[in-house]
C-alpha cells in the first residue's frame, strides 16, 4: 500500500501500541518519570490516567522495553466488569500460573506460592491493569488484598493502573480509601501540543525511513492538530488515511484541503453529530463576528420598534375611548 509508494520500511501509524514508535513528548516524559519513581519504591500502586487514545498503553510498553526481563516480570490485565475471583484468575494467567478449575482459596494459595518463588529468584513482579475505569469495587478490593500477601518485608508485586479520567474520580470515593492510601504516584497524560503533534508525526515517519515524501505543509500540520486535538490515536487514524489518499491519488504533498477532506470523511464514517468546519482566517472571522453583532443589534431595534408601535396603538385606543365617554366642557 502507501508504505511501498513512499518507500517506507513499514506502516508508521498503526493503532496497535508499539514501543518502537514511542515519542517522548513533555507529557509523556513526565508520566514516565512518575512510573520510574513508582518502581523505585518497590511497593504500592501507580496510577496513570488519560483520555482515550492518549498513549497510556504505549507509555507502559516503552517502560517495559527499558526493564531487564530477568528482573521484572509483568502480568497484564485488561479489565471489563471483572468480579473478585475473575481478577485473581486474570492475574494468575498473566503470570502463567496453572490454576485449572481451582476455587478462589486455591487460586490465592497458588499465587502466594508464586510470590515466594519470585522473591527467591530476586524477581520484581508487576501487575498492569488496563482500562481501570471499568474495575468493579470487588475486583479492586481483591487486588488490594492480594498485595498484602507479602513474603517478607517487601510487597509481593507492584500495581500499575491505566485508565480514563473517570478512574481518578472513582479513586476519590470513600469506598476506595484504603487503595488510595497505597497509591504512591499518580499523573494524568494530557494531549500533545501543536508543536509536539508535528514532531510526533515526523518522528513516526522517520522511524520507517521517511525523507519528506510526501511533503506535509505547515498548514496541513496545523489542521492535523486542530482536527485531532493532539490525541495520538486520532493523529494515527487521520495521518494514516492521508497517506492512503496520497497513494491513491499519487500525491507527493499533503496540503490543507487534503486534511480537511479526509477529516470530514472520517467524521462522516463515524457518524459525527457535528460537521467539521474549514478554518476561517482571523480577519474574516472578525468581520463575521462583527456582522453577527450588527445583525443582533438590528434585530433588537426592530423588536423595540414593533413593541413601540403596538404600545402606540394601545394608547390611541385609550384616548379614543376617553373622548367618547368622558363628559365635555359644554355639559354633554
């Protein structure tokens, strides 16, 4: 497809998280520092929240890529509406522990044995919970209680929660007070800035051998940022479609109209409720706002005139009635 047309060694904007394309924006560097600090404490939980597609999973993939696999072993849990027993089974599966048809008590016993063996091997265990906003209270409590199975002075594992912003709200609830006391580091992964958005796109392209073919205009980068809000997953979707358009139309430059057209197509396909509007130059926008203000003023004046005319007619009727029925000076 477009990778061959542009002589790229791979597809740079796939939606699957890939640490090879990790981009260390200011936001991501800060979040990575929180994660590394959390690991240095060797206990407790670290919380990373962010909007859908902000790059939370890619961030953790990058973290794991920097760790010694002989020292760190991670169990990944992608949550839905897990109950407590399901959470234990998912963690066991993440550590490749055979549990068969064991009941809850037996699963906990097998996990406890695994924690002791890991300590003897001087291994650090991580439990990474993705989509943490979907956790049930029961699952959270089971995970917290499991962290109490300490084979010695140190915690049996460290937990990393990745979730959407509502997970941060859930953590503030009274029911999760005990878990909240175990959180040793927390950060929110925000959107990329306009400059970081451009650097993000160029970074991913360069990772697959891009030499400015296609050339992306400055205005196109501005539109990419405007339509995606700096959210990495949205950027990946939009730019991937732009490159596909370039391949189909044999383009070697991505300009503003191309971004606007592709963004509108994506919005239409996703059933967006609002239509994406093309950018309005600042001076034109000022004139439009002025015209809107003038139009509003004229409308108000017209309303006042109609009301005044109505009041005037009412006053004339009252005067007419008064002249008809009130006594005059000649006694009639």
